[in-house]
């Protein structure tokens, strides 16, 4: 029983890490765009 809960926790952690990576990638993209726009003189 305990092992199953640990498996579920691991799966959730992996999912969270995946989301974090995606979010960071997105944020980097967004900040890059903002930098370009800023340098564009807008």
C-alpha cells in the first residue's frame, strides 16, 4: 500500500517538474520577446 502511494507521489512530482520546465521555457520565450520589443523602441 505504501509503495503505491510513493509511486503516485513520484508520478505527480514528475508531472509538476514537467510543468515547471514548460513554464520556464515559456517565460524565457516571453522575456525574450519583451527584450526585442523593448530594444525596438516601443
